[in-house]
C-alpha cells in the first residue's frame, strides 16, 4: 500500500517520485512481482514518516514505467485498475500493507447522454475556475471523452477541479450513474459559488 495525499481513479495515470526508504523497498518488491500495489488517500497526517490515518477505499494501480534514479530513488508511472476496500490494515513494516477486497462498479456501461451532460458540467466549472484563478488552478484546455464509457466516467472524476473530500466521495460511490449525478451536482454547486463570488467582486 502507498498512502498519498491524493485520490486515484481507475483508468487514470499517476506519476510518482519514490524517495522514502519504505517505498523504495515497496518498489523493488512490486517490480519483482505483479507490478501492482494499492493507493489510498491519507485522511489525516503526512505522506512522509508514517503515523498517518487512511481511508479504506482506494485504487489498485499497475506500474507502467519505472525509471531508476540515484540513491535508489525511482520515477514511476502508474495507471489505476480497480477500486478496493481495505478489510484490515497490517503492520507497516517494511511498508504499509493491508488485506483488501475488490469493489467493481455496479454498472460498467454508462449511457452517452449521461456522460455528455456531466462532461458539460465539468468543463463549465473548469472554465470559470480558470477565469477566477487567472488560469493557475485549473487551466481551460480542450478535453475529450474516452470511447469506453466506464473509463470516461472515471476520467470525468479525475479531471474535475474538486476537493480531495469530494473526489474521495466520488471514488466510493458504488455505481457510475450515481457517481456522475453526484459529480454534476458538485460541479454545478461549486460553479454557482464562484459565479456569485465573481459578481460580488465586480460589484465592489
């Protein structure tokens, strides 16, 4: 297990710089084996040093690229595979470990119109957030939807400029229809808040 201050979704890519000794050990072990490990959000604490608190729903990832650096550091490129739920945390020596069960989504196929409507909400939020933050937080770029509907649903979550708490909520929803409904609601609410803030700013 590799607890992080980020939320990873299936089908999405995550680069990692491995420099802490325990995760150097983890990297060597997984590269000699399945090339897979779990990532979960740290709910309280820090990535470095341990003694953190972690959520119980995370994502299994596979190493797609491993580049060794000096002093046994690594650059890894990983891709999410599937969700899991931790049933029991084990001892952290030599690195965090847990017993997990896979949590596949209840509906692999999502209607295109549901994806498209959610896509519009995500793009609208990214656009106004880009204006509100001078383009630093969420640059407005040309986005596209994957042809695989399940992959597209997860990618929409990953590209949405929401808080870690909101992203973790999205990861934990059991089915894509409910997940995309929640994603639209979150994006629309945040966009409305930003529009209100912009109007108040203009008024002053």
